[in-house]
C-alpha cells in the first residue's frame, strides 16, 4: 500500500456573522473537526473579513470569511466539502490547491488586518495631535503674564469710542426735515397758466 502525498490547499470558509460573533470558538472547533476527519494538518487559520453577501445563503445576508491553509491528501478534499455541506454552522467552502505558495504569502495580512491597522494608526495620530494641541495651549498660558489686563477689558474701551463716533457722524449726515419737505413739493405752475 502506498503512502498518500499531502498537498497544500487554501480553504475559504463562510459562516454566519451572528454565529461567528456569538460563538467564535465553536466555529473554529467545527472547522478543525472537519480537518481532523480528513486527516488534514492546519498550517494557518484566521478570520479574513466580515461582509454583506450578494445574495442570501440559508436566509443569511452577512457572512464571516475564514481563510485556512492546510495540508491534506487530494483524495480527502471531497470528504471535506461533503462535511461542510452537512454542517449547520458553515454555509459554504471553496478549496484551491496552492502548492507553490510560500510561507510569506500565507502570512500576508488579510483585509481585516489592514483595516484594524489603519484604525489603530488613525487613533494614535489623533491622540498625538490632541497631545500636541494641549502642549501648545499650556505653553501659551505659561507665556502670558497674569498681571496684564484681560483682553475683554481692553477691547471694551475702543468699542465704546467707536460707538460714540458713529452716532455723531450719523447725526451730522442726516438732512433736516425741512429740506426733505422742500424737495418733495411739486411746482405750483399749472398747465392752464401757460396758455
């Protein structure tokens, strides 16, 4: 009897997002149980992403994708696919051969990893900006002496002067009521007198 040669495979498992969120370890255990039945050796197993599906599968509209790399006998792949079809936790699976894939490719970041990394960087950047702004405010507060008049008191004096000047200028520019009345009165000539 010959020994079966195991090949490297990539498996993408799709599970319900609600079930993955509530019982993550149970989902992982179900996948590992399927691999153990097929005598497969798990190389890598990680959450790939959580997405809205194009169409519903078993009345589920969102799914969590789990990316796995495993070594298995080529004859056992059909049993893995059959076990997935019989499983209530796993919605779908896609298995591809990946013999030429390096360990670097297997360890590559998933879309979920990239999003988490970007969020962590944005949070760190926001914290650094907030800290820098706080330091600037503290430095300005330390530079301003406490004995100086407050800016509110200094600003109040020019405002009062400007208000007085504007009222004086407005009273000088307003024409008298008599002049306005003279401009509105029509001439007293009538058309009969001209004839």
